[in-house]
C-alpha cells in the first residue's frame, strides 16, 4: 500500500510548548512525523509538518484532538491530505 | 519535504483568509425513466430515485471537505427538465411534483434542487405549457426548488411567445410572494443558450445529453483573486490577466481534485468543473471589488466592461488549463444582491441597469439578482428578457435574466432577501412602454453566423 500523507499546519501567536503539544497528539495516535519546518513571521508562529497517516481511517479524530489544543492556545491547527497541495502547486 | 513551505502557506492562506471554497458539488440525476401516465406512480418514483441516488451526497462531500481542509459550501442536485416528463399531467399535479422535489431536497439536506425547467426556445409542448402555468404557484409554495426556462438559442432564435409568458410569470410569482419581497423570482432564471451541465443555481438542470447521474463541481474564489491582485498594484494589464489566470488555475486544480474524489466515492462519473467567480456577501468576496482593484474607482464607471472582459477571459484561460473537463458557465457571475461591491456601485449611482446589461455581453451570465420596482409591467419584464436573449443569441453565449420585482417597493429602497440571496437596492426601469413589441409574439429568427460585424 502506498503511503498516505497529510500536512499538519499550525499558525498563531508564538508561545511556549506549541510543538510539544502538537507532537504529543501525533505520538498518542501513533503517527510518524516525516518532515517538519517552522518559522516565525512577524510574531506569528507557523509550522508545517508532513505526517504519515497510512494507518488512519479518517482524520476527524485527529482534527478533534487538535481543535482542543487550538482553543487552549489560541492557534489554528489543521490537518489536510497532502494531495491538495500537490495538485494546486505542481503540474 | 518535496512541497515548498511557501506553497503550503499559500493554500492555507487562500482557505483561511481569502475564502477559497468549493462553492458547490452538484449531482445531476436523470429522471426520464420516472415518467408515467399515472401521476401518483411518477411522483413516487421521482422522490425515490432522487433520495436514493443522492442519499450519500451530503455525507460524502462533508467527509472529503474534512480530509482535504477545503470547505464545500453547497451540496445540490440538478435533474432532468421536469417539463420533459410531465406528459399529460395537470397544472395542479405539476405543482404537486414541485412539492415532492422540495421534500426530497429537505430529506437529503441539500439547499437547492434545480431542474424545474422547460426548454422552449423553439416551441412549447403540452408538458412545457403545464410547467409554465404551474411556475408561479410551484415557486411560491416551495423553498428549495429552482426553475429555469430556455427561451432562446443562437441556432433557433428567440421564442417571443415564451418571452411574453415569462414576463407574466415573473410578475405573478412576485405577487404570490409579496409578503417575502417577491422571493419566488430569485429561484427562476430565464435563459438564452443554457448549458446542460451547469452546477450553479438557480440555473442548473441535467441536460438531455447527460448520463444517468453525474457529479459537476463549481469552484469560486473572488476573494483569492482580489488578494492576489492586491499584491501587484503596479502591474500592467497583461500582468493583471496573468495573475488572475494563475490564481484561477490553482483554484480549479483544488476543485477538480475534490470533485473527482467525491465522484469516485459516490461511484458516479465526474462531469465537469465550472470555475466561476461567484461572489457572496462575505467581506472581500466580491467580483465588483476585483474590477475596482484593477483600477476603477467604482464598478459601473467607464472602463468596467473592458476590465470585466479581461477578468472573465483570464479566469476561463486559467480554468481551461487546470482541468481536462471545463464546462458549465465558467467565467464571472455578477449578481447584484450577492455582491457588496455591486450594491455599493448602485447606491453611489455609478452602476445603472443599462450598464449592467452591457456588462452581460462580456461576463458569463446575465442580469442576475436585480431587485426592480414593484410597478414594473409584465411587458417591460418580457422586453428586458428579449434584450438579454438577443445579446446571448448574437454573441453565441449564455445570457440569463433573474430579476425580482418587489411588490410595494420603489426605486432606491433596500430589500433584504435573506441568507445566501443577500440584499439589493430597488432599481427603476425605463418608463416607456414595450407593450406593442411584446404583444406581437412570434419568433425572432436565428441570426446569420457569418457577416458578423
């Protein structure tokens, strides 16, 4: 079976413990992080993670877990399947 | 990561800040096999067929929406033009059928079902006439049923008998819903050169060249285009076209991917992608504001047609490169009540009815969601339809009229239609009569296709 990959994006005000909280959720769900990149743009924290979701039936559970952290820290956290980015930006 | 950070950021920005969305996933369903001389049988079959074919439409679309993180705003259904299966049904039965469609839409949780339609651009059959007679009541007693009537095509000319009737029907539908600002008319489109695979309401129907069922997708994104242009304030018009084209390309690719996945999961063939810039009343989701960003102080001023032509064509070019099957209306919609920029143009007296008419020569549809004074006569409405049909017929393009005479309201007043339909300033019409022209009836012959100056 080919790998199913998704992009986790985190955008919001920089603060302590963002990466820790997000990766904890991923670890709890047995999801492997394939790549990670992060910058601070005008005080805004942006992080993108490429994760392997081949084992996952649907992303809803994960999104619900992220939503909890989103509300707690005032961040926007989304998980989207990778193909959407591929198809929009690559011919 | 083989995807660049900037690319991911761009997509996220488009969705979260610039209201990129899939405007509609529309399932087309053929109802021809539901026809029966026994009305009750037909009525039951129509309901059952629609509710079984589209049973999973909403659920599936919502699932895909979650997985890919791009909102799919509307899930809709288009059906075989109902006039084609009416046969010997009576007007009352035709109204009953509209209620059945309404019920099916409610049960499925779709906000609009399109195809309470008749194609009468050449002549009117018995079934067509029944549908026309049923229209005012059908539209005023249902909430989700959308109707469209084709009164002209480039190959057949304009059926002025049908055009005359449409003026009366619009007037009557508006009267029947006078307590709701004539809202029934917001669900009725009069077409010239309609397309069979349009996923957008109110003009969607499942044409006779279509298969048993199909998924057509409509993508929008005026906000994305507007923001892209804002990043190039000094570009020349060639570059402006290029920016629009590139943006349209990306939006269409997103729509195509999601449309194909929805179609695949529903085990229905994927039909077409319709990339149309369709505004909403959300902040910065306006087509008029794009024109203003190109350099017009207010939409409607001199230069509006040129800017709109540039935009419409660039959208088509971007869309055509991004999808193998571009169809529907692809271009730009300019509904008044659903576009804050258009509303402002009218309120500032920059945009007039005649300028709107001229804009329809280069946009993708026509006079759309325009509130008219309640005093407008049926003949004036018919003449307005005839003008639009003539523009479409000669220019070989789709044009449409969806106007709402608002009973009891005068020019300059504001009316609220609520929800997606928005609000609009009431516009006046030319006070001189077109009665004698409209009452002549007959058919305006199809135009010559050469000697085209």
